[in-house]
C-alpha cells in the first residue's frame, strides 16, 4: 500500500487532537471548516481507517486515531526541527543534542544532568522530550533523537543499550503507615493491604510487578490500577494503599510517602538507548557521562537511606 499524506492533513489531524474540535483546528490553520474537513477525510482515506467517531458535530478519537496521533506527532516534530538545523548549518554552529526520556527519570536524573551539561556548554542547543517507554525505541530507531533513556530490556533490533543504573524494588507507603518503620517488607506481609498498580498488561512496570509477585509464588491483586507509577504514588500519598516501584517515583512525590526495601532480588535496570547504525555526536557522550555522574550520586543517596540493591 502506497501512502502519501499531505503535511497539511497531518497538521489538521494533530490540531484537532490538541484543540478538541474541527472548527478550532480550522481557525488555527486559517482554513474554512469544510476545507479542514476535506483534509481530514483525505487522510483517513489514505490510511484506510477512521481517526474519529462522528457524533453530531463532535469528533471523538478512535483507538486507531489515538495510536496514529503519536506517530503523526513524531513526524511533525522532526519537520519542525528543520529550520533550526538549516540555520545552524549556515552559521557553522551546528551543535545540537536531541534526547528523549521516560517520565520517571526526569526529575532525579535527567534534569540535573542537563543543567550541568548546559552550564559547561552554553552554546549547545538541547531538544528534550518525554515519552512512555513503548514509543522511545521506535522513535530512536527512526533517528528522531540522538539518545533515549529508559528501562531495560530493549525490544527493537535497531537499538543498542548501555546500562547506567540498577535500582531496587521498594514498597511505597503513606507517611505514618503502621508498616513504614520496618527495615524491609515481604509480599506476604502486605497481603492485607490495598495494592495500587500500573495496568498489568499494558506497561513494562506492570509486567515487572507481575514478575515480582511470581518470583514470590503469588499473583498481584490490585485494588486500583493506574496508567503510571506517578499516579500510583499520588494515590498512596493521599493515604490509601501501597505500591511497588523503584525509588525514583517515591522521591518525586516527596515527604508524603515512605519507602521500605522489598525482600526481592528483582532490580530495575535503566539504560541509554542509541540508534544502532548512526554515529553519535560528541555531545551524546558528554551527556551520558553527566547522567552516570548524577546516577552515582543518586545511588549514594539510596545507600544512605538504606535502599540499596540486595
């Protein structure tokens, strides 16, 4: 099947998703509503599936539409970079770092590493995006970014990985919980507590949670399932239940939660993800070195808090 969607049709589609209506998208692109509708219909015709359900004058994204939105964003993101790239090349000042990370690494690891790198190399232009793990490998394989940071394992044949940190599994409890002062906790001890977890079949963390329970000969029975560990920790911080994760999410929440080591040999491995067939610019290595330094400091913090890998 040959696909050749126009740039305008992709822009109209993403604007509808972003702004919530066809009329707003049309205004945003200085088009009539009928012209914008024709662009959308042309795109759907080429794709071979509907991007929206039509409910009177309202457009409701289909599941396929939601999936395609991510890919359209990726394509438009790359095109938006072109003017800056061309201008930098003209001025012979083409120093750029494009990176993407999973959300859980942003505050504790990536942000301080970027701050150090920017202070040392103020002429460097940095483009930083945050995406779920399921998108990072595909975007890197398509050369949209120089480097990604996420969780192992890698599942894309065109990606190479370099591990930079292994973090322990911890139990995250509300502050003041009756189990919060234990030196460690087993899953057996937690059987009467409400488990807050990620969607077990849809996320890597959810699958990891299943593995942790299976290693103990148990099955997870979550009371509440959420889309991310940050959401799970937020519920715990409100005073209900517990969740299991690496320490990053707990530290992001702050003093409203307590982390206790889990009696498990399971570890969370974090790694750099790099396109296999491209030569990394020097700034990629400099950034990776900053991340390793920040990660070493973070591991020292975990050691001081009694949250080391078993």
